[in-house]
């Protein structure tokens, strides 16, 4: 076995091992074991099985592997995009609940293939177009995944945006590698497992760097508030923010805003967390940053000091303003002002 083949074997295998490890970790973690993490764990394990099958096929003598391994790989392949779709729903929608009547149907093709794994043969997948169908069915899910991300993109923090985009793009790239190989014959078969290794280690890096991506909403799992109460509080909150703009008050606190709404601080905190996916400081600072952006774009504020704009929009510290502005816009206020002036 040559050095190049050995490197390909190691490179393509470590990704599957890392994906399996990551998935099992999400199943066993105590803090933050949410529905989103369970679905992500299933997605990663399904991908790991798919990649193990590919590696076994590519490096075996005459590309011959046991039917059971082949069927497990193809069956798992049928579940990857449905699991991505379900995971995005659970991650992006704060009030999402898995429905057996509505959501389970997406997993039926994969489950049927896995149950029939001891009986299906290569003839079904290759001669009866089973594999082709499993690749092309992805096209039905990608537009819905993209639409969902676009819909909730504005409510996400920068790390959350990076996470959902990286995960979705990574899954899509690996799928394109398989499609490009089998349907069009343009890409080497081993390219998909190797590319997946790159994707899974990048995702692992993001997850380690931003721990909040995996530990979310655990605080409110045993909430005493009903969904009607939360929805009502959210509606009244949006109306208050539009009418009186309380975020412009630098002394605004969670209890103070809750008092203005006539609700408890706990209900307001849970509403902001579940409906918007942010804590109170980030939620309020987001409004203040948008207000600051609007002022920085106005010609009459061109010579106004940035510190003055910070205090005018509700910040009581220039350093807090700069940090919040960069967090929500990925640039400093001065950089934003220069960019606006060039238009």
C-alpha cells in the first residue's frame, strides 16, 4: 500500500470517527441535551455510517463489501438531509416540538431501508436506481433548508449564523461530491469522505469555540408558563418597543421593562430567550446597535462623535457600545461609518 493510499485511508477515516464520537457525545451530554442536539447527534451518526461504508467500499479488494454494510450506508444516506431539515427547525424555532404525525414521515425512507438491510442487494441500489433516488431526493430538502435559514437569519447571533451556514454548506458539499461522482463521473469517489473530514473537524472547532451553540434553552425546559402566555408577552413586547422605544433608556433593566409590560421578570426573560434566542442584554443592545447604525448613516450625524451616538442610543459605556456593535455587525462603529460614507 503506497503512502498516498495510506494518507487517503487515514484522512477519510478520521472524519467518520470524529463524526461518530461527536454524535455519541451529543446523546450522552447531561447539560444541554435538547431536541436539537439529539437530532444533530442522529445526523452525525448517520453521516459516520455513510462515510464508513464509502471508505470500506473504496479500499476493499475489487470494491466488494458485505451487503449489510452497503445497505446500512445507503439507508443512513436517506436520513441525512431529512435530519438536517428537522435539526434546523429545532435549532432555529424556539417553540418547535417534534410531531410524530408531521415530522416522522421524513425519516420513514431511511428507516425502511435500514430495516431491510439484511435483505437488500447491490442490484436494488445500482440497477433499480435506489442509490440515484437517495442522492436526488436531497434536492427536495435543500430549498426548504435554505428558506428556513434565510427566514431566521436576522434573529441569530454571529456564531449561530456561522454554525447553521457551515453545517448546511458542509452537508451540501459532501452530497455534491457523491452526486458528481456517481451521476456525472466528474469527481473521484474518495473525494466525498475526504471532504467530509474537513467539514466535520471545522464544525467540531466551531462547537468547541462557541459552547453556547450546543447548550441552549435548558434553563426553561421545566417552564411553568404556557405557550399562550409567552406568545402574548412577545406580542406586547414588540408593540412596546415600537411605540415607546424603551431601549433608549440607559438605565433599563429586565425588571424595569417587565414592569412596563405588566408581566413578571421571569416571564419576560423566558419570552426573550425562547422567542428570540437571546439573553436580555443582547436583545436590548441589538436594538440600540440598529439605532446607532441609523444615526451613523444620517448626514447630519457625520461630524458627531461616536461616543455621543453611543450615549444617545442608550449605552452607558463606550467600550460596551464598541463590543456590542462589533458583535452584531462584525465591524467597529468607525469602520461602519467609513463604509457608509463611501456609498
